């Protein structure tokens, strides 16, 4: 049994309710489980603070050899290698 949980009421459109009902039935889960999972994902991606790479501590006396690449440069490298 899960403890430390609160009950909330949410009003949703008929279309959203139907889609979640269908997904819950297909996965043999409850709508509440799907909503809790969606809320946890939203929290992890948007609400919880993640430390930017530039702010992570480095060993005393050490520095990066070069400036860190941008997100666009990283994506380009990853997807170029995947397509090669």
C-alpha cells in the first residue's frame, strides 16, 4: 500500500477521459495509475531542478580542456553517428 498520498479532483474533457480509459484498459492498469505516472514524468522533466553540467563541481585544480559543447552540437554528433 502506498502511503503519504493525497486525493485530488480533476475535471477533464470527454475525449481525454476516453483516451485514458482505453489506455488503462489496454495496459490492465487504472486511470489513476496513468495520471500518477504522467504527473511524475511532468515533475521530473519540468519541476525538479537539475544541475546544469557547467555547475557540477570539478576536482580542485582541474578545468575542462575545452568549452563544453552546446546541446545542438551534442544532438548533431549523436544523430550524425547514428546515421553513418
